[in-house]
C-alpha cells in the first residue's frame, strides 16, 4: 500500500498502472489484507491520530478520491480496489483527519 501511496502522490499524473497493480495485489493477497485489517483493529485507539498514521486509512482516502475523480478508467479501477477491500472496521471515528481535509489536493 505504501507503494500505491508513493506513486499516486502527484494528482495530475496517469495512475492507471499503479491502480491496476494495487487491484492485482488486493486480489491475490486477500489473507495479507485480512491480517493488516485485524492488526489495525487490535492496535487502534479509535483516535484521529490512528488515521493519520495508518496506511490503510491513507490508501482508502486516496482510493475514494480517485473513485470520484473525472478519469473514468482510473475511477473504475479505484472502485474495484475498494470492492476488493470490502466492508471493514477501521477502528477509528475519523477516516480522514481534519488537517488533511483542509490541506489536501485532488488526491490527498
């Protein structure tokens, strides 16, 4: 997920290859994703600071942003990534910390 975040940091770039790589990884590594989510649930206090540090939170925010973007191809693949992640308990009250909302660009 860190690779995805690193490669999608610039909002005006073509991220289709990175999104496709993430989709493939999410599809092939379902068990690892389940372990990441379980670890998040075990270690989270439910505070905003947890969302600031969590790769999962950051990745979900980036995927939400991309899924609602104007590029139809990227938004479809981002939505498929979100579908692969599926419903999950992030164990926090806040998905995106307020300071990220105030300063974020197109892709956070």
